[in-house]
C-alpha cells in the first residue's frame, strides 16, 4: 500500500467518515489502528451536547473560539489552544460568534465513529 494513502489535509475533508454530531456540528473522521482524528466544524454560537465516553480525547482549536465545558467547568478557548479530556469526564463545547473548527484525537479509536451516521455515539 502506498504511504500517500495515509496523507490528508485539514482543509479538504472529503475523504473522511462523515457524522452529524448535532444541529450545526459536523465531523470528518480518519481512523487508524491505535488512534482516531475527528475534525469538527461548528457553526457560530452552536452548543454541543454534554457527553462522556471511555476513550481519552485531545482537542485542538484550529479556527475560531468558544467555551469548552469539561468536568463542570467552563473554559474559554481560542485558535491554537489544545486540551486533554480524560476518559469518562463529562464534556461539550459552545462555539463563538464566528464558529469553530476543532481537531479531536481519540485513543483508542471510538467504535461508534468508525461508520457514518449521527450523534455523539454515546
């Protein structure tokens, strides 16, 4: 297999697995054996559902701003910020007035995200 098949671009998400997480939240998912990346596009002022899952999750704010809700705390986030969400911690996000693009990295990969569909898969 050519290694070229393992290269993607965060601004061209056509190749990923598509999921609609909620109204105004859509993602493209790229899955490996040990980790998974989900690039989430969030419309302005959109609020994501508070949820949890056993997988560890890292997030990176690629564009925009918002509020990360994690473990009952509300933490302002902006482009360039990144954070760790341990497994089984309640979390969610509220996008700022210009929306947001977030890259989430899961380990191990989330089984629910290995196929297209809707919802957070919790």
